[in-house]
C-alpha cells in the first residue's frame, strides 16, 4: 500500500474552512446543533495542530488565527 504524503496547502485550506465556520457560528445565538458544529471544528483544528507537517507550514499569523479561533470556539460551547 502506498503512503500518501500530506499536502500542507490543502490541509491549511481545510483548517481555515473550520476557522471561518467557527467564526461565523460564534456570532449567532447558540443552540445544540451550532455548538456541536463548533465542537467538531475546534477538535479538527486541535488535531491538525498536533501534526508537524501542518504546524511547520503555518505562518505566524495563521497559527495565531487558529489559536484564537480555538479559544473563541471553546468559550462558545461552554
């Protein structure tokens, strides 16, 4: 079986899909569905931050934006 090399650019794009969704949802009134969406997307970002290929490809601003989004998303779901 061939091992697929992760594509940092695609992974960063997917992560920022999560960032954008979280940032949109946290401006709306919370309900269980929105909280669930935010929780899943925060988890996705947290998992991606554990991957070296991903974190090494991030700019300082991208890392800061993801970190801030995780904090805001976690505050929204409390």
